[in-house]
C-alpha cells in the first residue's frame, strides 16, 4: 500500500483527501473445465430430466478472481479517539458485469470511530465470517471448482448493506464482533399480510495465540431472505421464517505451515434455483418453490499449506452431507435428497515478488447421486496486491 494525495477523487470529502491510502488487489485467471456455475450451453435436444442430470459442457474462461480497489484514511480526534473512513469497490478486470452493476462502494465502505472502546462503523460492511474467517478457503478462483466453491465461504459469506458493526478491543487474545443490517423497506409480501423484516444479524467470536486460532460466526437473515447473491440484485424472500447459518474454524499458522479446519451448518428458506441446482436437488426441476421451503446442509473442510522460499503448495478437502429439502406441504414434512458431495483441490503458489503472485490449481467435485455429472477445473492466474 502507498500514501497518495487523491486530488481528483471528488467523491470523497475534501478534508479526508489530504492523506488517503490507496490499496487493492488485481487478480485474473484462466480456467478450463466443466462446472455447475459455468454458462456453457447444454444440448438443446436434451429432455428436461437429462438437463437436470446434465453432463456439464467443458470450455475455457478468462475471469476475475476477486479484484478490488480501496481508499481509506483516519483523523485523530484527541484522547485516543480517531475518525475512520473507507471506500472499497469491486472490480471486474475481465470486463464482465455482475449483480452490483455500476454501483459504488460494493465492498467494505464506511465511516466510524475507533478508540479504547473498540471500533464502531456504519455503512456497507462484511460479517465476521466474511472478513475475519475464510482461512480454510484461501484459493484464488472464479466460477470454477479450483477452490472450495461448495462451502458457505463461497455462496453465503457476504457484505451487508445499511449496517452497523461493532468490534471489541482484543483482550487476552479474544475479540468479539456484532453486526446488524436494517431493513429500510419492510414491505408487505401480499395484501393483508404482516410486514416483513429482512434485516440481517451476525455475531462473531475469535481467539488467537502464538499462531493458533479459533473463530466462530453466526448469521441470521430475517423474513426468509434469499442468499446474499440474490439479495444484491433486488430479489427478496417472502416467507415468515428466517434463514441462518453458522461456521466454526480453527487451525494454526506460523508463517510457513498453515492448517485450517472448518465445520458448519445452514438452513436457507426460499432458495434460488441456482442454489438448488448447485446441490442437485430434484425439486429444482419444478422451477417453482414455496417461500417456506428450505435447503439444509452440513459442511466440513480442511486445508494444509507449507511455504518454502517462494513456493507454497496447498491441498484442500471439503464435504457436504445431510442435504435436506424441507417441503412443508408434504405429509412427510421433509425429504432427504440422500446426497453427499466431496471436493478436492490441489495447487501451488509462486511469489514472483512480495506483491505479485502466480498460482495454479486443480479442483474436482464428485457427488453420490448416481447420474450427477462430475465437475472439474484447471486454473492458472496472476495476482498483484498494492
């Protein structure tokens, strides 16, 4: 990161522009393979049943791997109190569009106060799971499976709009975080119904000592919110129940050896068709879901890496099981999909410089469902941080 005077940044207050830090990451990769999240066309002659159990088509993509740019700064208010601010923006270096369109401040962006009491921020903020965890999934990847794409780290961890977040000061290695995102609409799902409350609540607790760490995070989405990726494009759940998930991560990192383990569970009401397809739920073929239907899964993963010189080989394994599609209109109330999904990822990072990294990785996803197609991706990429 480097200090610069951003005279042309008219979107920021003049007082803040006097001493701002410019930082970010530029990351692009090439992927080849077949995966559920790729958009290669399927066989137009296939039947609907064949399409659900489709054998994914292979192809090559050049995609962005999480690029962003940010500006941040602070001002001393005296007595150990500081005003802090940050504007962080997602980038798509491959030129493609995403659900956020042309919006500004799509990542952690806020104003706040920091002092002996901790840190209080207001704005568009990541949950504890998004910002302070994810050590089990350090891979750089796009829409392929050459990273832990089946975990909640990839499809549930997100930023929360209209949010308030408090981070406690660290005490004997412990830290606590609380976040609340308000619902600024409180719409009615239909005439004569109660107002919905699609607020988001999150708690996080962490401990770190001499390289050992343990983190726990919980998120609750009010009024059957959809997963965050669909909320970001304006879609909203209409059920009465609340989606929620939690994850526990622990491990060790001494700068050379890195070990991370994760375990978690989630229950998502009114899941999207893309999400149901991701877990190969037969109900996805119907195309219509009751807002109170839910998808539940249990997940676990392990990642091990070791750095020697400029090289860091890494290996990960993840498993999803206990996948259930709850159907309240059925006599049985819930039906198990009876499926297990496993993911394997191996790769190597090479540090060209302190800021520039080259990486290659291969991922494979297999399913216990007899007709389900195997997903696999080989990827290569470059990442530059500043």
